C-alpha cells in the first residue's frame, strides 16, 4: 500500500502507468480517492485493466451502465448492418443461437466486464431490459 501511495501521483506518466495499474489489480479494496482520480483522467481510465475497472464500476454504477449501453449499441448497429445487407447464406443470425452467443464479441465483452460479480451482472441485465423492453 505504501508503494501505491508514493507512486499513484505519477500514474499520468506513460512509462509508470503499467506498473501502477498492475499494483492496483493486486489490491482487494482500492481506496476511493484513487478510483475517483482514475475516473477523472480519461487516459488513466482507458488504460485501467478490467479488474480495476470493476472496482470503479462498483463505486460508480452510472459509468458501468454507460459502458454496457455502448456495447449494446455497437451490437444493434452490427445487426442492422447485416439485416440491410441481407444474403441468406451469409447471415450469421440464422444459425443456432447458442453458437451465436459464444461467438458474439459484444456479449463476450459484457460477460468479461461482469465476471464473478453479481452486482455488475444485475446492472447489465437491468440495462438490457431498459433498452429492449
């Protein structure tokens, strides 16, 4: 924890950022002031690994909902593009739904975002219901 306290102010330096992010992934309870600093700096937030982002999302559910909404939007855009360029033998949405789910990069990303966290999983399901029902 002492290393993090001394090194975190230098997190904006591109050379030290990977080291600091690695330290953050090893901490079970990241201090709230560090999470807030990560959210405030877009470059730090984008470079944060998923383990750290999960901590951020638990303290800032609106940010998680925004990320899920972006993935759902990308998914629906892709579906609409495939429907407008419909060719019966090439469209993947006519295959088995189980196979589609396994191959879908958008769904896989959302699953990875919520991995082993029931709170984030429930938020993702809520977002799906809000957008599709």
